[in-house]
């Protein structure tokens, strides 16, 4: 199984990708994780990416794709399969990914689009809290810390990320919708898109994903 999981901010695609990969023994690939690992390893691509990340700028697509190609070529991905979590994000990235996969003599089996009502996405995002010290994540409603506002792991004061504040969430969703519309159409035309309602509980959505994708291999 070689799949992409897409969805707006707050749809839970990262959680679902992790669960799906654990269930089927697939590699869970997040470009954000790839970039952070490259930076931590001090590789040449990692050092280059760090220059952009330190300035708060987006890492160029070509650099991200270079890291992704190397990861997809590793034996565990070619052997077990994988889920790309949140990548590609636009039509240009999708076409570049297709070209990279063609070089690897591979292709995508399915693209899962996890959709959810806007009001639910705003509630999920605005309720998220993060620990600035250890990186642990919480949610004021669905996964609250034992002590309000304090990290369970290290005791640091939890914070709300700037892009999880209600004033910025609407803009994030608008930007996502604008860039993703053509991407959804692209995969739908190819016949590999599966739209999954993302308004239920985690286990319910996971069951729908498995049912929709199990025959796509």
C-alpha cells in the first residue's frame, strides 16, 4: 500500500496516518519529521533547510522532494509500503511526486481525503495546547492535562500556538481550501481519491479509512 493522507488543518490526518500504518505495518512519512531529522543529523540538505526554517520561511519544494525521494527509496518503504502524511499540499508538488515515483518505478495506490465540518475544525484547532519544553501536545476538551495549563510530562506551562488561535484559524482554512481544490480534482480524475468523513471519533474514522483503502493495493 502506497497512499497519501490529505485533509484540512484539524482533520486529524496525522493521527489517522499513524494508526493506519501501525495496523498495516506501513512506514509513516511526514515531511516535517523528515526535515527535523535532517536538521538534527546535520546533513547537507538539513543544514540548507535549517537556513530557511530559522528565518521562518518555507523550505523550497525541491529540497523537501529531495529528502522525500531518498526516504521512499529505502528498503522499508519499497518493501512494506507507506503513507505520506499531508504531502503533497498543492498540484505542483503532486506532479513532482508523480515524477519522483516514476523514477522509482512506483506509483500511488490511493489518496484519502479526510474532510470535516469547518466549525469542528475550528474547535479542534483552537483547543490545542503544546509544551514549549518537551513538545507534548494536549487538547482542552479531548485530551486535557492532569493539571490545567501544565504539561504532564515535564511540568512546564502549556502554550497555544499562534496559528491555533481563532483569529488565524479561518485564514489557515481559506489558504488550505484555495491550494487544495485543484489537488483533490487531480487525484479524483485519476480514480484514486477516497473521501472519508472526518467528523466522528478517532476509532470510527480509522475504521472507515481501513474499509475504503483495504482494496486499493
